[in-house]
């Protein structure tokens, strides 16, 4: 499962789904089920960990927008190699570390994880070229 | 074209339809002078409840579509298409179509249950692509 790039992309999708569930759970704790199921006509802003998970989710989506096309490109060009596999594995590992680092507010680690994931994505583009 | 890709194209058209359904009332309510401007002041709170619901429904589909596109991509490129993944794709689309009126009419808890159906169908596709 961890040894081909497409599976890593699928795993990243599952990571996104889990992040969404964590964010929804945080919102549930803060706003209650009644508000979440309502049409939310009155806007309520999350705070604390719930807000961090909202931002982490948005950041994970941005990261995916950069990562997924690189995998598509490599697949279309038949350019998967041991190097692209390692870069994709590093991307997934960095993005996994990113989430608790954000939720628990570990300064430094979050930015480090973000940077590692970002450069892993860029590496995939360079390898595709 | 596979069922999953056909549904993805239809989901893209749904997004377009949702865009139009949101943009028309938003432009009528806020005025073209504001919507054509760089929108330095946030005036989303001036929207009517219905237009605001359509705006949030669009944002929600954006998020759902990101995950669904990912699922269709891995199923298609990984050659994992099956009757089960095709059924999941249709469930996703049906849920996302129903989600819009459910949000517009403020149907609780139906909107959330419909959302869950689309979400679970997408996650099922991702898992089917992996196993």
C-alpha cells in the first residue's frame, strides 16, 4: 500500500477525510449538534483547537492541490521511479506529522513538516520534467 | 468513458450550476458595483439567508468535490473500477444534488444525513482503490 504512488495519493485522500472528521468533531464540541445540523444562518467562529483543525484542513487541501497533479503527471508520463516513490512517501509522512503538530500547537515542528511536504511535492515536479 | 469519470464530469457541471444559483442572487443583492470591485470590505453578511445558504452549499461542494476527484483519480488510474465504485460514484452525485435543496430549505437533520451519504461513498471509493 505504501509502495506505489497512486496508493499514497489514495491514503492522502483518507487522511483528508480523517482531518475533516476531526474538524467536525471539534466543531461539534464547540457548537453542539443542533447548530451543525441547522442551516447555520447565524455565523459562529470556531476557537482554539477546533479553529486550528479548520486551518489545518484548509492547508491540507492546498497541499493536495499541489501534490495530486504531480502524481497525475508522473503517471501520464510513465515516470514513476524509486525517487518519486520516496518523495511521495516523504510527502505523506510530513503531512501526517503536520496535523498533530498544528492541533497541539507545536511551534517549529508544524512549519518544518509543512516545508518538508512542500519540497517533496516540488521534487515530484522536477522529477516529472 | 468509465462510469466514475462520467459522474465526475456531471459533478463538475453540478458545481457550475451551484455557482450560477449562488452568483445570480448574490449579484442582485449586493449590486454589480460591489461584486465587480476587489471586495476589500467583506459584505457577505449582507446576503439574504437564502443566498447565504447557497453560498455555503457551494463552498461545501467545493470541499466534497476535491475528495471525490481524488477518489475517481485513484480508482481510474489504478484500474480499480468495479460495480461497487460505480455505485459509490452515483450515490455521491445523488447526495450532492439533494444537498442543495436540503440546504436552501434548511432541512435538518436531512442536510447533514445527505452530506454523510456523499462523504461515506467517497471514502468507500478510496478504500476500494486501496484493497
